[in-house]
C-alpha cells in the first residue's frame, strides 16, 4: 500500500494546502515521539528549520506533539539540514527534525526526520510512524509531559564542525568568494565559516523575510550569483539551496559548475591522498556519462542509484563508499557528515583552489560532459510506460545509442510527469531519441 505522507525525502507539500498542516505536524510529533520513546532515560528531540514564514507554525505544532508524548524538545532556530543531523548525534538525542522544503519556494514546507545516529530514517521506520499517525496518540501522564527550550550555541557548534572538515594547515587568505545562501537556512553559518577561514566574502541571499527563500537566488537560480562573481572579479561563487544541503559552484568566469564536476574534483583529490573509500563514487542515474568515463580513466568506478540523495547514501553505507552525490548538487562526504552538506563540500572545493593555486575554471573542469537532454511529458492518468508503443520507442532508442550513450525514463515521484533523459556522443541523435520517446508517451497518455 502506498504511503500517504512520506515521500523520497520526508513529508513535503504546500502549507495549509494539503497534508502540510499544523495538525499533520503535531501528529508526526506524537507518532515519531511514541516510536522513539524507549527505555527509562529522559528522551529528547532536536528541531531545526529554514527561514520560511510557516516554520514558526510547524515548529510550534511539532513541539506540542513531541512534548505531549513525553519528549523534551531542543530548538535551534534556522540551521542547515546537515547541522540538525550533526546535533542530533552529538547531543545524544533520540530524534532530529528539520522543517524545510529544501529548494522549493516559500509556500511549501516539509518535515525531515533523523535517527539518533544522524542518518535519515529507513522506509520501514517511516512506514511505522505513518501507522502510528493513524492510531490514538499515547499521551504522557501530566507529570511526564516534555519540556521545550531553545539553545543559543547551535550555530557555533556547526561552524566549528564544518571548519574541521578541511586540514588545519589550510587558510583561505587572498580568496574572494561570493556566497549565495538563498535567503535560507545557511544565511548565517556558511558566510561565517568561509570568512573565519580567511576569505573575503561577498554575501548574497542573506536577508530572509519569511517569503523570499529560493526566490531568484540559490542553487536553482544562479543568475544573480554569476553576475556578482564577474562584477566583483571574485575567484569563485558558491550557491546553496534553502536548507543548505545542496551546492552549485560558479567559476571566476561566471560559468556554472554542477555536482558531477564537484564530485570528480573531490574524488580525484581524495584518491591522490589515499583517502577515498570504496574504490569510486556513488551517484544517481542522472549523472553525466562523461563523469563515468572520467572516473574509469583514473581507475575508479561510478555506481548509480535511482534519483534521491537517500538512495545514494544507502548505497554508500552498504558498499563502504565515502563520496557520493547528485548532479543537482547534493554532496555527501561521509567522513564529515551523515547527509548532504553544501557548506562542507564548498570548503573542500575552496581548499583545492588554495592548494593547487589554479583558477576555478581549471580545477573544476576535469571532463567534458557528453550532450545530455531531459524533457518532461505530463499525462492525465494511467501508466504510459506500460504502453506497447512507448516500449517500442524506448527499445529503438536503446539500439540507436548502444555503445555510445544511454537513456533514463522514469515517472516523477511528486507529479504526473514522465521524465525522459538521454545522453550520448552525438547531440543530434540524443535529441532525436528523446523526441521520439516523448511523442510515444504523449500518444499513450
């Protein structure tokens, strides 16, 4: 049976427009609290959020839910998702909660849950929490209701942790860095960490007002960052998303650098130092074939998972890898974080810039991406991918690209859309096969 609340990355939706309501948040708090209240110790949960207006409402509802079943609550205020994962583990909490809809605009919000080890919950645990959400809550006796408090040192704890992710011999003195925080959760900590390491920082997207998160700023809208890097003659630009678990880079010429090139750089440098585990990198089916070929050329593998950083992380833990990520910018460096961390990844890129004393455009262009094209086809209902005509079009496309390209066809997990992606050495062939599959899906739909 399909799940009603949890998707591939927690619960997410339009605030007050569906499942993402205060009532849902309180039920999540009661259900998750019930699941994690085990043993006789005093139980506690760490709750963080990004800068959305609805964060206040969702935070209050979650606090009510958790305290009603006997859990103490520690609130951090606006902090990146990876900071909440870190604090959950370091403060020996039973559970961590991040209130965020990541790169979505402010009307949306979401709830992400972390276990006591700082990792996102398994599908099985989320399913159990959904089951408890439908049951009568197990309210605590009056004398055992939880307490709630805010802590003031959470930002400092996280800044200290991310600074330790690079060598103590590294200083960013002489670097000029434009940092775009998307008016989101990283707006205080990311510029501070980079400045404290010696860089001159030009900050963008650091004036949240509750409604401007990800609005024409951040990793999904980098035009302002590109212009500012060129205008300031900066060495590099860093773009985070709303909850700061994603990174996109802009080189000194104003050109965008995606997650594939960032993974290539980090993996290469770690391999050179003998610090890369697993013999390669874990990425999703969307990562460019050029990355796969580049890694193979230096003796490394690229293992692919379905789309979603949680699936990348699962494979990393299974296979003993310590570097993984997504083309969209989620960078998971397991030696330093239990989830994607845009600030940690940015510091690794800046450290390479210092060590190699070369421009960003050089160190962040390790391979030429092959032509890649992604198109979405909306449909009203049914299962277009089961249609005989669609299957035939896909088979034809596979024959055309065999040996020098590949295709990825997948339904969206959040909307009635089929995503059709192809890549190969011949851009004309890539466009041709994408068009033919899209047309077959439209006819079937």
